């Protein structure tokens, strides 16, 4: 099973991914964890380039292609082999991030980014995506240190959030909206319950 965690900056998706990994450990379920961009030697080099706050001259298309290059390497080298070994793959961001941030936020176009995502991943999509939804106001309050992309302003984040919500409506069988304004414990409990229901259904 392939599970991704998505959300705008400050949503708490990283915290929820960590809690979910602990749950999998307690259940003694085999898993791997990956993050984007990164997860491979090539991906980590791309991550450093993309997220450096002083590197502001990357064009929107170049930014997207760098993310896709990292993703293509991650799928080929890590994710696909793990799935073939029947491991649960847990990803901190995947294809939906590019659609929301570059497709909508950078105005490249949602359909164009989805098409390029399919090329980079050979059509691989998560079985289940948890979109941790918070308001832009909450995001601005929670954000501390910012990388190059996180330093974008209110309107950029609003556009990205709207794109995520649109994706959740279009792919409602895959993407589950989780209220990120609830407590960490409440969110984790909901995620576990949804995962267990999906797991029972797929047996």
C-alpha cells in the first residue's frame, strides 16, 4: 500500500506522518518512509538546490522539472522496489504537491503538471492520500523558519490550498481531507481509523 501525506506549510503533515510510522512499527507492519524532494542521493542534491532560501532565480518550469527529476529517481530506485516487496510506502509529499504548488501556485497549469507527473512516475499514484487541511491564516501563524518555497506569501498559499481542495474533490476515492485544526491526537486517531478501514476493504 502506498500512502502519502499532503498539506500546505504548517499543516502538521510531517508530525502526522511520524505518528503513523510509529503506529506501523507497533503493528509490526513492514514499511519504508520517503520524503520529497529527496530520498535518494540524486534527490537529496536536488532538495538542497530547490529549498535554499538564497536561491531565488529558479524559473517555475525549472522548479517543476527538478521536483519531477527527484520524484522519477525516487520511484525507480526506492518506491517501486518496496511495493514489489509488499511493504507499505509512506511519503511526505508526492504528486499532488507538484500539482498544487507548481501547477496552481506557479501557474504552470494543473493538467500539464498532472501529465508530466504521470511521465515521471510511470503513472504511479498513492493508494491513499491524507490531505491535512488548515486555513492560510493558521499556516501563517504556525510557520517559523521558511525555505525558499515556504517564504511565499498569503495569496500564493491560498491558491495552493484551493488547488489541494479541488484535487480532493476530483479524486475523492484516493484523497481524504483531514481537519488539521483539530488536536494532534484527534488527527492521528482519524488517520489510523481510515487506514484500517481501507486495509480491511483491500483484503
